[in-house]
C-alpha cells in the first residue's frame, strides 16, 4: 500500500486497507480527492508527487474522485431540505461536446439562483452575483433532471428559463 511514509505491506483485513482496491491509505485517498476536486486529475497526481513524494498518476486520482463523488451523490439531500418560498430561477441548457469514446454527446447544464442574486450594473445590464447550485451531466436527460431535482424540490417559487428545445420543456 502507498502511504505518506512510502510503500508498506498491509494485510487485506487491516483497517488501513479501507475496503477499496486503490492500494493506498485513506490519507492518500483524501489528498487525491482534495486535489482532484480542484485540479485536472493528471495535475493532482503531479502535485502530490512533487510536494509529498507520493507517486500517483492521473488515472488513480480519477478513480478515487469518481468513487467518492458517487458515494456523495447517493446520499439523499431530500432529508435535509426545507421549503424555501423565496423567488428562484432555474436556467437549463445543453451543449454538444466531442468525446473520445462516443464522438459527439450533449452536456446538460443547470444553474439555480435566487432573485436577490440579480444585481443591476446599469439600466440595460444586470448580472447574477451568485448561484445556489450548478448541475452538469454528460448522459441521459432523466439522470440530469434527477440530479437537478435534489436542488429544486424544496423551492416552491421557481421560474424556469430555457430555450425552446423539447427535452427541457417535456
């Protein structure tokens, strides 16, 4: 197992194994998740190698980040939601991107913000100072809306803003 102290022999049943097959301690996994959240996965691995002399690569960072990201997605935010009667806006759109695996795919993006976040720069120009949530998904529209609904379900006064594409309005 790779640790901050170098390579260690750890039996499979040991608490350091953490039940994952990453062959790295929970501490190194935490560092990868932290750096991988902010940087490109390859850069996260390079940063740990440079600063801490922990030789990890971008693919390892990607696997760790995706694993813990999926665990977070499984946690239901519905249990913690309280109804919010303030005016909010939801902006939804899609954009085609070229992927390595499947050629062109549609990336779906949603942004939620409070009406109070709309600030006036001048009479003709307004801007959004902050958003309460961003959701992006490369995959099915149903999976995208399932992700987005975790943010919108508690909002009782919600205005949807979108173009005329049918999948959004359906």
